[in-house]
């Protein structure tokens, strides 16, 4: 297993995979690094990323997962072609504002399983973001600016400390929303506005009621070819005592999990619904 590597790292080719070694740091980048597009140094012991990492300006994919990082340099945001960044399973306590403010090309960001307690307002500057994974951190609130991510399709906030998710209602393109294992007590009344939603996971929260409007996920829009109704709804391990009758009208629903709740009486048409979906 490799423990140390010098500046020749950046001369090894367009795609470099040094994962599952014992590297403790990355060397400083040269002023003119060659055309490296993909760099995978996951599953090492790296604690520092050089400040001049932006010199490797051709990077499209960078995997720093499963290391010992506590701080990441703002210069990561200056990688103008960076499409995917994986920072998961580190010890990162914050995403630098300067990095988020400049990461215009970032489409996929995985910062799950860290120690992030707060998101910077500049997160809204990552305007082409489609997939954002912030699961298993310590996030208590979401900045209003997150609604600027108008192309965001998948958002995972499972395993945090959220009590509300009202701000997420403005993410018009969202298809997959996971907020399991938080401290959420209710679903917003206007949650039906998420017209593109396919998968919704609210399991292991403290939800006591479901808004009557939830059935509006399943309405067939005129322009059906551009919209999809909710297909998966996971509400297991909450505090629900009943389900609204309208839940049986969710035309696109294929999977429903309401196990481990306090439901005693189900809607009259629940048996009919159960025949066509996975319950």
C-alpha cells in the first residue's frame, strides 16, 4: 500500500485511482498540471488538501471520501470543470462559503457522514446542482438560498436534526427527497406543490398527521409526459394515528410504508389500494 506520493501524482494520466492506500496528504499541484480529468483518492488517511488544488484545473471528478479531512480549501470551488465531488465519510464541520459561491459547474456533491452543522447561504450559487447528499450530519436548519437550486432532482438530508422542511417546498425539480431520521413533526400543507416528486422518505421522524392535500401528488396533469406522480411514500416509524381518505386517490403510488405507527383505523378504500400497490 502506498503511503507517500510526490508531485508526479499529477503526471500519471487522465484518470488516476489511488484509493484504498495509506496516503496522509496530497502533494502541492504544479503551476501547469497536465490534463487530469478524474482523481480518486478515497479510502486513505488524507487530512489535508493543498490550497493550490485549483491548479489541476481540468478535474471533472474528485473523490476524497473516507479520509480524515476536517477542513476543505475554498479553492475546490475554483475548479471550473468539476462536475462531481465526493467528500463523504470525513470529519468536515463546514462547507466553505467561498467554495460554494464559485462552484458553478458542480452537478453532484456528496458530503454525507460528516459533522456539518450549518449550510452556507452561498449554497444557492451552485446553480446546476442536480444531486446533493448531506445525510448523516448535524444540520438543524436550511438556508432560504437552497431554493435557488432550480435543477436539483435528488436531495438526501436523512440523519440530521431538522425540525422543519418548509423551505424545500420551493425545489420545483425535486424527484427524490429523503429526510428520514430527523425531528420533523409534520408535513407542510403545500407539499403537493412538488409536482415532480417520485420518492419521498419521511421515515423515523415524529410525524403525527398528513395534510389532506397529499393526494394532489397523484393528479394526472394535462402535460403528463413532463410530469410524474409520487411512486414511493415511506412514513414508517412515526406517530401517525390515522391516514386521510385521499391517500387512496394517489394514482401513481406503487409503494407505501406506514408500519410502526399508531394507526388503528384505515381509510375505507385502503383494501382496494393495497391490491394494486406494495404495502
